[in-house]
């Protein structure tokens, strides 16, 4: 199971995005848990990005909620999911 690393930018974007919306916050937590178990689970809609975000991936965590992340490996050659940004489609792309 891959590890998840949360960047400072993701933390700031998350605080701004959820703004005391507990239902959305729970949905995001469930999405991250699903990402840890199966990054390419169909409900996530994980896909590669292009353009200025080339090399990154994105998944859905609800109707208009996207998580932008990268996949790397650590020193032990284990997969690490680095959460980079979260927001609406227009905010993150």
C-alpha cells in the first residue's frame, strides 16, 4: 500500500476549499483512503494530466472536487502519493 504525503500547498488549499463543510471534508478523507488502497479505482477517475501539469495525475472526489497529485518512490523504493492541490476543476487546472 503506498504512503501518502500531504504538501503544504495541499493543506492550504484544503482549508480554503472545505471551510467547515464537514460532508465535503469526509468525502475527501474517504477519497484519500481509497487512493491508498487502489489508486486506479474506477470511482476516482484517476488520469494523467497534460499541458502545464504534465507528469502529474488527478482524481475526482465528488462532482466538482479534484485532487492533483504525483507518484514517486522513496528511498526504500516504495510508492509515495504526494498530494499537491485540491479544488474545483477550474481552480486546479
